[in-house]
C-alpha cells in the first residue's frame, strides 16, 4: 500500500531559455529546445517519491516515446505507475519559456491528461482508500477532480489540493478539502482578496478558512509560506537562494510537504521542510531535473 498517492497530470516539457519574455507579435531568439519530464502531478509524485522513498501515481500518458520517458522518470523516483494507463491521445505537453531571472511562462496541451475519467479513480480505488495523503491539481478534467474530492471525503486519508492552474470550482468542493495549497495569485482568485503583502495574504487565508477548508498553505515564493487553520495563521519564512528556474518549485514544495507529514513532522516543520525542498528546486533548471533527494533537503533543513 502507498501512503502518498498523486492523481494528476504528466507532461513532457518543451523548454526554451530566453533573455526576456517575447511581447505579443514579437519574434525573439532563444536557446536550444530541451525536453524535460514535467506535469504538475508527475512533478509532485517525483518529489514525494524521492523524499519519502515511495508513492503511487494515477493518470494517463499516450502510447508514445514521451509517455515512456515519463513513466521511466517516475519509476526511477520510486513512484509506482501501475495506475497510469496508456491512452490513444498523445502524451500531454507543456511549452515553457524561462527568462534570465528564472521566471517562466507555460502553455499546456493536455493530450492524454484530458482523457482521465472517474474510471481511472475506480481502478485505483484500493490505493486511494488506504492512502494517508492524496495530492491533486487542476490539470485534469474538472469532473474527475470533483469526484476525487468527494471520494476522499468519505475515506480516512487527507486530500491535498493544489488549485493550479486556476480554474473556478464550486465552494461545496473546497469545503471538503483538508489541505488547500494555492500560490499568491490563486489565493487571490479564490478568496477575492487582492494579495499585495503579508496582511492581505493573511486576510485571504481567513476568507478561505471561512469557506470550510481545514488548512490553507499559501506559498509565497522566496518569502516562504503562510500556514493557516482554526488554531491561527503562521508565517514560515523561506530560504534565500539565487534563482535559476522556478519551474516545479511549487510542485516540489507540495510533494516534500506530503513526505514530511508521512515522516511525522509537525505541520509547521513540514512546511519549513517543504520550503527547503522548493528552494533547492529553484536553484536548478527544469521540472523533474530540479527536484532534490531526501538527503539534500534534510541537510538544508538541519541548517534552518
Ligand atoms: O508546475 C510546473 C509544471 O506545470 C510543468 O512541469 C508543466 O508541465 C506544467 O504542468
């Protein structure tokens, strides 16, 4: 059985480095095209697998070379791919530009991710029922995400929802979420509070808690994260690093958070540990290529 299960997207990232992002209508030169394993779901699975030593992934890839590479990358990170099926649609892809400041801009072509249905949840029902933490994001069809939220509400395990990229969802589903992990932009969109500083981020947390969410963790990039629940709101500071590429930093944070919870860290310590994992990811290029091993995160965490 698996303590951490990820239901989500698998993408091959088609990445080009640029000095500055192109303006509308502009053509600019870039570096060599690189294909790097990614997808928010698969990135979170790799982070959980590398750090906790074990995880399982539920999703779909195409019957193509990208799909094979993504499965190999997951297996290499100790992720069970028995619940990832091969679809007639092509493997999902993400077209990514990374600028000289490490910021990215991403366009997704969902491919096989868009074919995931409740049938995939039924096939994985046993592992979902027995998981301690189930992670999902917003790169699968919304009916599947809603069905997963409902299903997890009747199971023992906790659901960690990373609402990225932003899409609206009925409040009744948010009220069933155990851990809601948006970034600042997503927190603003879900709460309706303009997040401009720490005070407004805290205000957004209060609105989200009032919707019935058990725990809210707003990731703040270099500033760390806010942890909010009915006991209060805490700022857990980030780790200062020189950014190379922020791609998958949030995914690494979430996978590491789940791994730390399984390792019986307190909530505050798990967020601090996740900050360390995310900070390391930011210093490296690419999605799954940037996700650290447990020993690396442990070492940085010990210095905090
Ligand atoms: O969060 C980063 C990920 O978003 C990339 O790997 C890309 O595939 C998109 O899903």
